[in-house]
């Protein structure tokens, strides 16, 4: 590998392989933004033109060389008889559409929520709502900003014959996602960790149930929690993966209580991964 190719892998006996990928420096196209990249017409936002730009086949986070390395390393891990392949990845991989709150709450409930926000935050939420009502992604700096590149990665998983566990961060929120390719085929499962102390988008809109709205809106999202702070503890045995979403009761004072928000398990099967089960 060259000096700038910092992706690498670690094998844990006959149990698992961990692939640490690089998505920020060597092959990443600059993220899109709604302000700069959503064309405006007299009739309003030109979503079709924006989606054409977002779905540009050239948009990528990994590059061909790293993607080939991922495919080959996953295949070698499977051939070695390791039951688990884990992808350490920087940003959320699941498909996450921004929630249209008008479909999830009554007008009176929405007015009450808006009334509780600071004026500058209320304006940002209203602007986001106008966009999300058009069915666009929640976060363009995640894999949703690079859908063609994500499909190429899912094809690499399939070529290697594995359904990996994907780990994610960066979003400052907890996620449990059941990942599917564009044809609806199971590609992987994803566990995304919250931050230790940094605020999530949900923290900026107190009183708005953003995590619940994201979960209700998106078929791939099994759980999203925008409030809790902590980390994910992933435990692997030959037959099962267990993800504990570990939290603290407060980050605002030294006294705190440690707890577990949710625990999910997934079994290893002869053909890949079983269903995500809350336990």
C-alpha cells in the first residue's frame, strides 16, 4: 500500500476479521449541499436535477483500489473459515430520508413543537422540512450523498460472498440499520454509535422526536436515537453478534448512571446473517 492508503485489516483468530476503511482523504468527492447544489426554478426546487447530480456514477468515498481490497479481504476471511467480517467505516451507510413531520404529527402538535424552539432554530427546521417533504436524504455527508459508490460497495460484499457487520460514527447519534441494495437484497447490518458528548442534530431541536421520526420514515432504520450519549459494545461469538448501546444518564454533571439503551443480536447463519433481534 502507498503511504496515503491507510486502510488496513486485523484478523482475530478464527473468529473475525476487522477491516478499517478510509473514506475521507484519498478518493472522496466533496459532499453536496442543498444550498449550493439544489437548483431552484420558478416552480420551486428542481429535485430531479439534484437527484441526477447525487446519483452521478462518479461520486465515491472509497475508490476502485480500496474497494477491490475490501472485496478480496472479505473473501479471504470467509475462505479462512472466520464467521464474522466487520467493516469499520466513518459515516452512516443506511438509506435515510429526511422525515416529513407533517405526515407524522398533527398540525397542532407541529405548531406546539415549533413554538418551543429558538427563532433561528425554528427557521432552520422549517427550511429543512420544506426539503424533506420532497423525499431527499437527511445527510448528504453520509453514504446517502454517494449512492452509486454505495451500490458498488454492496456489489463487492456480494462478490466476496459475505454479509458483513458495518460500524459507523460521525453522526453523534445511535443507529441500528438493516442495509439493502437498490434491488432490495440484504447487504449487511449496521450499528452506528453516538458521540461521547458532542450534540446530535436532534439535540439542536429539543422537544422534536427526531430519532423516532427518522425510524418511522425509513425502512432500513430499525432504531435511531438522537438524544443518548455513549458507545456501542459489539461482542462476537461463533454463532452470534451482540450490540449493546451503552449510555450515560447525563454529560452535564460528574455524577452519572451508566446504562444500556437497547441491545440487538444477529445470528450467524449458513447463508449470511439472521434478522436483527432486540433482546
